[in-house]
C-alpha cells in the first residue's frame, strides 16, 4: 500500500515538475491556478501563482505555491 502511494506521489511530483518547467506562467495573476491534478483517490494538488518574484542570478521567476490536500489514510 505504501509503495503504491509512493509511486503515485512520485508520478504527481514529476508531472508537477514538467508543468513548472514548461508552463508560460509569467502572465498569471496572483491566485491563478496554473495546474492541478489528483494522486490516487484521496489526494489532490493545485499549483498557484503567489505574487512573489524570485531573482536568481540574471533570471527572474514567479513565485509558486503548491497545495496538497487529502482525506482518509495516507
């Protein structure tokens, strides 16, 4: 059971990584949902723009918030 949950979480994390790397999110407003999905029957996740601007080196990134919710045993 734990192995199945781990695999589902890993799949969701990889999907999220791909979305973050490829989504043209610069136009998003604060609170806009950029991506969302499920992981099994009891877990959902949502990626939103949080209004922060992050500067690393010469690049500027938008701030993102990942919210994971679930019900039942995890």
